[in-house]
């Protein structure tokens, strides 16, 4: 396991899981939100993002945390291992609510209020993004794919990791 991607709905626990996995494997982690977003809540250009992602993908080892469906297939192709946190909508909504006011390593700012656009994205995830992710995972079933349906499965996996 040297090239890992972690995908799932916002609030599914991707960043928390990726941090724990990074420590267990001693592999550097790259949070796509930190690449795409600036501290003033503006974004870099699409070309800049693609260039930075290509630089990461060219490395020998990495963990990449984040969905960004537009580039997901590219990341899956380059990965040897894929973790899909297929966590229910209510848990994801609770999680994005709980992180308001907390510093996070995966974002360049602290959320001071709930972002309605993010809430809408979480609510639409199962209908809009999840089917596309499942199709990609089916297409690339030669990868080492792990799907977690709840936090208990996720935590048990980490506790028994060897």
C-alpha cells in the first residue's frame, strides 16, 4: 500500500481516517481541499489544481484525501488502494455541523457557520455522486478497494490494522 485515495461524502470522516492511516503507514497525506481552497475562501484555477495534483501523483507514495469527482478517475488509476467511506447522510450532516468553529488540518480556514451549499451537497450525494463513484470502483475492480458503511467498521479496521 503506497498510493492510497480516500473518498466519500463530505462529513464521512475522510480527513480523520486519512490522518490515522498516514500515521500507521508513515505515508505523506495530501488533502485536496487544502490544495484547491485558499485561506480567503477563494480557489486556485483548474489548471493550477491539475498541475499540483499531477505533481503529487508523480510521487512514489501518497495518501490523497478528497472527492473532487472531476479528477477521481485519474486518482483511482494511479492508486493501488481505494477507501470509500460510504457513510449515511445523517452521520455526514451531523459531522459537518460538529466541525463548525474547529480548526481542521484539511481546510485552510475555520468554518464559523454552516455552509448551505455544503449541506445541499451532502443531501444530494447518494443520488448525484455515489452512483458515479460506484461505477468507477466497478470499472477499476483490480484495485484494493475497501468500502466502509459506518464509523464502527472504519474504527475496527484501524484498530486491527497490521
